[in-house]
């Protein structure tokens, strides 16, 4: 009989396998992945484990994540059974996919309670989105039967997490014959919202429970994600393929560091945090972006610009916070301007955005995408750089 506690990992993508699944396994849990990618599901089940390759410019290390299995997310009955028996759960499916899994989560919770399992279940939400906890809570609440509404409030914790580990898109060459193999950087800390847990906070390796948590979410989005996107969009204009190539261009690295300084100043004022620590974090981020063996591409980091240029996301959200505290977001706006010129071959969202810019005046497209008024300081800065960037 298996006496291990069970962790359900909804999403067996790069973050699910390459970060959260690893931490669950190394904390003594049986890890059950839910995913619709049959190749990955079958690869995990074939051996009951999968490899993670930790790469840096200094060394390469491969470890195996043990006590793992996977089920196909289209098997709704199996999904409900696993959630009904889970001791902890996490999602890493992407913000756009959360609405598609919410009904399955709701059915799993209802089955859990109908089976008499009234232990609290905390769901660690590993998605790049501010207020992801409220968003997923509302999605799961909709399909729940009324009799279970009180249980959702008292027994389910929707726990925001800040995902800092960088994981590239895996190629067949990198997989080396095992579709479940994933490459990651050494960084492996998992800050989570301490106040959101409904049950006792579990011991999970490298998990840092912190409250209030807004600072960590905004630091991840307005520093890490903002600078990553800035490097990608400027790198595209310099015809760089990889992020490490782009960040080694002196001009791009300087702009990224200046943009990070602007965001750090705003965050320091917003949350009364130490500026020196934030700048140390900035320099560490740029160093990590330069990890050549990670092989992360400009196209991957910059993809879906319509979302990444939206009102409260990494770039415009950071610029807004700067203006709130009287800081001129000059270099962040360079990144925004470059984002409006991002046009890789295989990004339909980017292609759509460029078609719209050709058909309408830039200022109108800008306002629609970003939610920023045309008389704003952000637009004036972006327009200046948009017209000058080649």
C-alpha cells in the first residue's frame, strides 16, 4: 500500500515538470501529473520517473524526479479521482488554459467532498498573472453545485506563487529520446502566499511562504518578466536568436538594467523595500539571462505580445507603477516600443498586431492594446522610441 502523500500537478509542461514536480518529489510526495500531451504522459508512466538537466555556463547536472506518474487530462473521471485524494495540488498550465481546466477541478473537489474527504486542499497557482488566485477561484466556483459553495470558501486555498525559474522550450535534440526530459537553470526558489493556505503549510523544499505577497508577484512580473521581454523585443530588432545573445549586446544589456532600475525604484516606494536588494536582484537577473546553455530563444520569451503589452502586464504595468511614484519609465517604454515591432514568423498574435498597425494609426492601436490614453506620458515616450527604432 502506498503511504506517500499525493501531490497533483495540473500541467506537465516545462514548469510543471522542471520546477514544481521536482520540488514535490524531493519533499516526499508521489507526484501525479495531469496533461493532454500523450507523449509526455506515456514517457513519465514508462519509467515512473523523468530526467531534469540543470544547466549553467559553469556546469551541467542531470537528476531524476522519482515517484512520478501521469494521467491524460481528457480522462475526466481519472482527473476527478486524483483531485479527490490529493494532499496538495498545483497548476502550471498557462493563464489562457485555466478556464479549460476549471470544470475538471470543480468536479474533483465535489467528488472529494462526496467521498467524505473534508481535509483542506491548497492549490498552488504557478501562472504569470496578478490576482491569479481570485481568477481561478471564480472559474472553479461557477460549475460547482450550490451545496458545495461553502466548502470552496473554507476548505480550498488558492495560493499565488512567484515562478522565477527559467525553463526553455525543449527541442527533440535536447530531449535526447525522452519527451519528458526538461532543461532548467539552477535557480530553484518558490515564494508563495502564506496567508492563502487553508490547511497547515506543508513542508515543500525551497518553498518560501511570505505575507503580504503582492511584493513578490509584482517583483516577478515588473522586474523579471519585464526585463526578459525587453531583452527579447530589442534582441529581435538586432536579429538575435537567443536571449543570451541579446543580453550580451552592450546596448540591450544597458537598457534592460536601466529599465530594471526604474521598476525597482517604483517597487521600493510601493512596498517600502530595500533598493539595494532590488538592484542586486536586477543584476542577478541579467546574469541569469546570459545562461548560454539554457538556450532560451527571443521568439519564446517575446511570444504573444498582445498579452504582454496589455494594461496590467509586465511592461505597461511596470510603467504605470513608475508614473504612480513620479518615476519616468524611459527605458521600460523602449521595451514597449520594441514590443510593437516584434514580428517572428510563427507568432500569429504578433502577425495580427502588425496587420492592425498597418491598417490603423499607431496611436489608436496602442491605446486599444495597452489601455493607455494617447495623452499619457507613457504613450509620448513609446511613440518617440517607436518612430526611432529600426
